[in-house]
């Protein structure tokens, strides 16, 4: 089972990815984790990455594809893998295709922008412990205070509405076109293309999980 997850920030990809990896006994390959691991292992690619990251540069698609190819040779990928955070753009998807890295399913978790803004902007955090609340879905017992310590809760910069809308803009301009890319490929060459699955990301975690797993055969 080789899966790519798509969905806007806040759509719930991380949680659903865990369910998929557990069900199919496959690793979740996050490009961020992979870059850090390569730097730590000091592989040839890792040393290149270290130099680029040290100067604040962006790691090229070629290097990331090289790391993915290296990573999927490892024994824990025998049953497949789930790619998290890659591809983000059509050129990256093309590069995966050109390298012959076969994918079985592309799963899109679809959630309306306004729902995402409401989900993320309502988050509040108790910074010392990392406990999180939501003003609407999981409020603290006393407004603005941590249940256990009574200390004030904060809204992270990332969870402010303006920041979320900016991240959604980037997603719609860069990553959302992948949906069309995979749909078109499936229409042209169903045998070679991954199956594209769209799942509504609204409802309980279990409902969403069952919708996804029901589609992955």
C-alpha cells in the first residue's frame, strides 16, 4: 500500500495518516523528518542537505526525490509507505512519476476553508504542558484558563486567522492543483495512475477513518 495524502493544513491529515499506517503496517515518510534523519546519518545526500539548510536555502526537488528513493529501499517499506508533505507541487509529482516510484492511492481529505479557519483559530494552548483546548469543540472548564493549573491559555501565532488564511492561500495555489493532476492522469491511463480518492473530512475521527479505509483496497 503506497499512499500520498493531500489536504489543506488543518484538514486532519496527520491523524488519519496514523490510522492508515497502523492498518497496513507501513511507515509514514515525512519529508521534514527524512531531511533531519539524512543530516544526522551524514549520508552523501545528508551532507548536501546540511549545507543547504545551514545557509537557509530550499532543498531542491531532486535531492528530496533522491532521499525518498533511498528511504523506500529500507526494510520497513516492504509493505509500502505513506508520503506526508510530498509532493506539494506538480513538478514534484512529475518527478516522482519520472523516477518510476509507483503510488497506489492519492487520498484527498476535503474540508471547506471556513471550517478549517474555525477549527484552527479556536485552538488554545497551555504552553508549559502542551495541553490543547478548543473554544468551541473542547473548551476549558474556565474560559481562557488551563484545567489543571489555572494558568492562562494562549493562541499560537500559527493559529491566528490571518496566518491560517495565508497558509490556505499557499495550499490552494501550490498543492490543490495536484488534485487535478492526479484526476487527469487517472482519466488518461487508469492502469498506471494511482487511484484518486476524495473523502469529506467533516465528522468524527472514526467516521472519517472508516470512509478512507473503506476506499483503500
